[in-house]
C-alpha cells in the first residue's frame, strides 16, 4: 500500500512540475486539447461516457471476482 501511495505522490509531483513548465512556455490545457481536436467540453463528455460504460461493468465483474478473492484469501495458509 505504501508503494502505491508513494507512486501516486511521485506522479502528482512530476505532473505539477510539467504543468508549471508548460505554463511558463505559455501553453494551457485548452491549447493542448485544441491541438488534438478536442474542446474541454468534449473531453468531459468523453470522460462521462467512459465512466457510464465502465462503472456498471466494474460492479458486475466485482460481483464475481470479490467473493472468489475472499474465499481464496480465507483458504490461504497463515504466514510466518
């Protein structure tokens, strides 16, 4: 768990530094989105559609995966 949090922290720091550098060069998120043919509104719409697809599938899959994981975890021999 600590490695995961550390990894998230590193990504956040690198993203902050990269954003500061891009801002120093006069670039914004809207400029970069426009260069790839998106607007902030269309990017949010794509994100929303992706979440509307992913969340039901995630819940459906977890109805099978989580109980199997619990059984395997409970049947594992004790450590150490």
